[in-house]
C-alpha cells in the first residue's frame, strides 16, 4: 500500500478528495432545497415557488391508509 503514495502526492490526494466531497455535498443541498417541500426562494418553505402540479397529479392521495382486510 505504501507504494501508491510514491506515485501520488498525499497532500494533493487529500485536497482533491476534499474538494470532490464538498462539491457533492453542495450539489446535494441545492437539489434538496429546490424541492417543493423545502422551497427556500420565497422564504416560507410553502412550495409556492414551483409551478402547480398537473390535474392528474393533484388527485393522488399521498400517505393513504392501507386497504382493510
């Protein structure tokens, strides 16, 4: 294992790895903040910044109870 560090500088590997992780984390945060459930553009988190759902999607009952039986 020690021979791999003879090919690569450990400082560069750590810096590049940290930059990669920071980029992935920032992208993940922006994707999650842009969902309608955590809309941060209008400051209320109400989801009003996105276009309304089509009529077919508005009729879907989310978290519906399981059928009896």
